[in-house]
């Protein structure tokens, strides 16, 4: 908005609404944490969120499986839409927090902070609805409460296939970062997360006795070559600026010291920061595996599953997100953040439209630093209100000036 008085009024409205609903938003976050649901099973979460958002005046459409989309503003307005996204699903990880609101579902918890993302977007919905009631929302906003972020290739594709981005100009999201203090938001132009693919290599041969490797195929030796040489070769065949990384999490072969096994398997991930290199890796990796094992006479089967593209933050969108953070916590609130090779299906949205993802600080200042995807993850509940205000302000900073 170009009118300073109107901007100040909108800022005050956003702050007021989020403050008024602060306790309810924290209670919602704790309720979601206590009742986590795995990917594509987020039925309770979907119903709970749909009721809260619809009651605020949003037009809610529940999706065919789980998740929902909500719209605010004149549906006949020809101007593009600003989208805000949160993810709903939890992880198959036991809750180790010991909090009163710990998970009541055995072996499942919100170990990635999606309960924070969801409750923050509900808070943004409440604030934007109030702005709209006052006639100060100059355009349209769409909320994407997305299922199944934690599985590849991610639930984002299901929303895109339904056309949720067809009239979207920009899309914004936040992701919890337990290495940043609450009140800080990490921003970075360009790649902020990496492409992430799954790789399984299965070798097969005739097997034999370890005393006679020359009379059979030494499958274990060949598997070791794949494990050590594929990462090295790939780093020389793809642009080194892509930051390619092959890391194995599973290696299995044999059951006795003196037996060369007939089968063996290695599984891991292939990650990189560059979309062009990502498009090349799917064809290149199987070719390289075949070349590595060829001298040893074994057969290779490569199962390469493309996961998610890198999240590449658009420069103009980062400026808008920085403006949003400044309106909420001041200029000192947005801080530089490092690139990560972790996968995030938000990249699918940015593959279609410009946008940006910021890292929402969740660490209590002076407190311990936790890690994502761990059952002991604890977050400072103040992050919910800050995230709500930042998301609302990101939409408002993108809408046309009055």
C-alpha cells in the first residue's frame, strides 16, 4: 500500500487480531501436536482447520484426499492471487518431548514443525479476514493447507494438478528453523534447499566362495565400488556449482564371512542445489552405475526416484518477505541463512510461479538448539504468532497498492 496511514492501519489490524487470538493459536498448535497424522491421513487436521478458516469468512474447498484450499476476496476480481502455504503432515517418529501436549499417537509426531506452520497460517487467515472486512484487502489471497509434504514427490503436486496456481502471482511459505531464535526469520535469495531423489542400486551375480573370487563375480567388491565411486564420479560429471551430494543410508550384502553373496543392495539419496543438474542426474546415475560394475561381471538394477526440485527463492519475492518481517519484528528480524540440501516440496510451487520460503526461528533465546526430524524437537510457542503476522504481511506486501 502506498498510503502510509492505510499501511499503519492494516499493520495495527494484523497485530491486533493475532494478539487477540494468540492463546487460541497456541492451543491449536498444541492440539495438532497432540494429534499428529501421517501423510495423506490428515483427516482430523483438515476438518479442524477448515472449520476455523470457514468461520472467519474464507471460501473453503476441501481436497479429494486430505488438505484444503481457502480463498478470500472478490472471486470475479481479474487480478492475480497471492498464495500462502502450510503443510499438515507429521512424521513416523516417536515423541520424546515429554510435554503435556506430547503426541497421543504412538510412533508419530510433528518433528518438523508442521503444527507450527499450520497454526501460523490459520492466524494469518484470521488477520487477513479482518483486513478484508474493513475493505482494506486490495486483491485476493489463497491459502494452501497442503497434505503429504514428508513423502516424495510431495503433496504439492496434487494441489498443482487441481489448478490451485493457475491464477496465482506469487506464493509464500515459512519453515521452522530451530537454529534461529524466535523473532528471527532467515532469508536467502536463490536456492535455499536442495533437490532430493531416492536411489536404490541392486547388484546380482552367481555368488561363490571367498577363496575363489576369480571363478565367480565378486559382488561385494563391486558394491563397494559403487558406494565409493559413484559420488566421486558424479561430482565430476555435473557442474560443481550444483553442490551435488550422494550419501548412502543402507548397504546390505552377504551373511557369512566366507561366502560371496549373489545379491547386494545400496540405498541413499542424491541431492543438489541446481535445477539443471537435477534434470541431468536421473539419466546419468544409472549410466555411471553400469560403467562402474561392468569390469566385475555383475548385473545392476538401478531404481532412481525423482523426489523434489530445489527451492529457489525469487529475488522480488524475497524483498516482499523482508518487508513483511520488518513490519512484524523490525529490520533486525530478518537474517541471512545458509543453503540446505534438505528436500522441500515447496520447490514444485516455485517451479511454476515466483515466490519465496523463509526460515521461521523457533528457538527460545539462550535455550538449547534442537534438530528437525528428531522426536525431541521443541519450539517456542511465540513463533506461531510471529509466523502468522509475517505470512499475512507477505500477502499484503504483494497485493496492488490502493
